[in-house]
């Protein structure tokens, strides 16, 4: 695991962007949340100046809420369209987001197909990740197993509370999600995790220095040979 620390999130995102452009024309694993936004902005600037082209790149998102209309502005379908497909110039037909709507049986069946779709595309070249303040990656909450695959999960109360800032109230936040599993994520050829702010410092320390195990899902990244953490100094402050 390589750890890159920069003064600001914007500087850390520039380093992450250097690593992500290698996936252009291949397969990029896409994260949502506020953490990757400076990275997407850095990539959008490179698209605008013509130094990279994602038009033929395939994208696979990490996760999606269950039971939220894909057209809802906070669905990950909407966020991927807004933050990634538009600004980075992906072809919409080449970007895939787990299905969170329909009956639960349909959601489960489509989750089962997701890992096969990634494999059929040749596997993820570079997986972008954020980290939850409880150490989650994607929506793999504490307790997620190393061999987990894409599946429907319950969200931790702390995740519902953290994500309520995007909704009118905590009661509106979905209580379940579909997420790529830990083993799905670890199948990527390389992984770039971005984290910024003091609120992530404890989770970053647990991921880097704590035991490898289910209590901090991000700690499983230490089982992979090609992982880079791009941190601002606040997120790295407890290392
Ligand atoms: C969300 C997402 C994760 C994200 C994390 C942190 O709930 N499912 O993919 O990395 O929580 O979010 P943020 O970057 O907004 O702090």
C-alpha cells in the first residue's frame, strides 16, 4: 500500500488523477460521495485540455441505494451521470451502476449478475474508492467478509446519519444498498483511494495500521499489491 499525503484535497486529487488516466480506454471503477469530487474535477480539466479521452472507457459504479428511484437526484445513477458521464465525456452506454430499484428479488438477481458483467468487460483496471468514517468501502459496512461479492446490504445507522445531509431528513435515506463486495473490489488490477478531512482520519488509521479484518472493511485493501491512498494532511493526521 502506497500512501501519498498532500496539503490539500485538490493536490491529493491531482496525484490520484495521474493514476486514474492509465485506465482511459479500459475499465474504470467509479465511486460516488464527496471524496472523489476533486478527483473528478481534476480529470474533467484534463479532458477539457485534451490530454485524456474517456469516450471509449467502460465504467462500473461501486454501489446504489435500494428503493430509490434512479431519477432521484441523490441516486447513484444520477450522481454518476452528473459527476462522471457528463464532465468526463463517458459514453452513457458504457457506464454501469448496480440496480437498486424493482422488487427485492429483482435487485438480488441483478446484483448476482454484476460481477460477471465486470469480468466480461475484462475486469477493472483502476478502481476509485472513498472511505466511510466507519471504514466502509462502497457500502461494505463493518462485518463485511473478505470474500463478499456484489449484493444487497443493510446500511449502518452511522452511514444513514452521515448520508442524511444529502436528503431532506434521515427518514428519507434508504436503509439498504447494493454494493460491490470486498472480493469484487480486490479483483481490480489497481485501486486508488481518496480521503480528505479530519473526519476520515480515524478510519484511515484503522485501514492502514489496525488489524486486517471485518471491523474495518478498508483494511482488506492491504491484501492487494497495487493500492494507493491519496490523502490530504487532515485525513493522514492520525498516521
Ligand atoms: C458513501 C459511499 C461510499 C463513500 C463513502 C464516503 O456512503 N457509499 O462509496 O466512499 O460513503 O462518502 P464521502 O466521500 O461523501 O464522505
